[in-house]
C-alpha cells in the first residue's frame, strides 16, 4: 500500500498466488532494475517472484518449482 501526500493509504492490490500456503516473503531488487521485487516461497516447493514495476505495482508472477520443500529463505548480495 502506498502512502498519499496527506499520509493516508492508497487502496491495496490483490496478487494471486494460486492459493499456495506461503512460508516466506522476501523483498529486494532481484533483477537490478531499481524496483523492489517480491519473492515468496510456499509449502509446495514453489518459489514465486513478482517483478516490481516503476509505478510501484508488481508484474506477472514467475513460478519456479524446487526439488525439495523450501522451509526458509534468505537474501544475499554476492
């Protein structure tokens, strides 16, 4: 939710995760375009990445199926 000039909030947005049970949420600029992206892990071994757009919204999700259950995630810049 974005903040307006009068310190009120804009209406929120709904982003479908195909009803997965989310286990972690990470926010970072994964693709180095200057916009924060959102990465989610699920209990069904799926990593979902929503790319950030310059207007503050999120783009279409990208789904990555992992070989094992993802219990935790961590960010790093190497």
